[in-house]
C-alpha cells in the first residue's frame, strides 16, 4: 500500500516570520497518519528543519543543480540540500521548466543528483492549456515521464506530481474524470507501480476530499493553500480521511 503524501510547495513565498505557520501545522497535527512535507524557499531550509525537528513533518527544497559543486552562481546542489537536513526536493516544476527552460533531460539529471545523496525527488509534469485543447495531454505527460525519470527511480526515492499548467494558481481544476484519466495512464507507465502519484493545481480545502477519493491519486502537491496552517491542515485532514476509507489506496 502506498502511504499518502501531502506536500506543500511554498514557491517564492516565506520569510522567517512564516515559520510560525509550519509550527502551527505541527501542533495541530502532532501524529499525522499520512506523510506531510513542506518545501520552503532555500533561504528557509535550515530554519524550517530546526523548527520542525522531532516533528513528523518533513522538509524539502524546490530545485537543485545537477552538479555536486562548482562555478554555478546562485544555484544550490543536492548535497547542500541534504546538508540542511531536508529530505526531499521538487524537480521539474512547470514554473522552472517555463522560467528557466528546463528540459526533461535536465530534470532526469537533477533527479540522479538528488538520489545520489538520498533525497526523495518529487518529479513534476503536466500539460499546458494549449496542449490539452489539442488533445495532446496523455502524449505530453507520457513523454515527460519517460524523459524525466532516470534509471533507478523507484517508490523509495521518487514521487511523481501531475500538475496541469493551466490549473496552477488559477483556481481552475480538471474534472475528476480528467484527473483520473491522467493518473491511471501514468500509473501504468511508472517503472515501479508503487511510486506515489500526486495531483497538483489549485488544491484547496474545498476540493481536496473529492480529489483524494480518486483511485491512483496518492496525495497532493499544494501551492497557495500550503502557506497557511489552517488551509494546509484541512488538506492534510482530508487526505487522512481518504486514507481511512482505504478506497483511494487500491493499486
Ligand atoms: P497552486 O496550489 O497554488 O495552484 O500551485 C500548485 C503547484 O504548482 C504546486 O507545486
């Protein structure tokens, strides 16, 4: 059975004062029955790790370089992330694919770098609105998955997040059937059937339960709604409830 995962991607949000949100979340959920992860900006990694020490909430980064070290001003490497005490890293987010022209081949190289130091890689993929309108969704995500996951990706070291680009930060979500279609399709293509598949894109407390009831959805990668303890806590609770029913956990 795949353990469910609620992952928060803070993106370029968060100052030291915002650590209190993570502390509030930890107090409200002292013993979650699902995995919970917060990925703050790199500037907060060390302090987030300290704030959540001995709490059952893991910390992750949002990107890493392919190299261990070198002349790459402004980048951070996977060993540096592991050195903070973080245990995961988001890779290939559509904002990085768009803003930094990251290719799936680069995402695979970053994933290898993350695996080499024991970080869980959360590999993101998803179609644009134009690609969906053109009927290319399944072809696009299949190709992204094939090129972004390196040899050796398995359920222990890799999570895949399906995030339709047009659903990110827009308040629009695919229909439940559309999410199910893509997740069923991706599940069949995974090199390890137990790799967890997250949905991401405008997940909120109000729609979390219905999304988590979809089989083959093992949790969520949450942007805006992960910034506030109340909202993210409600999403964690919805995932715990879905796990409790067992319905969505059937491989
Ligand atoms: P929103 O939840 O803000 O739509 O962002 C989703 C996302 O991109 C998470 O990585």
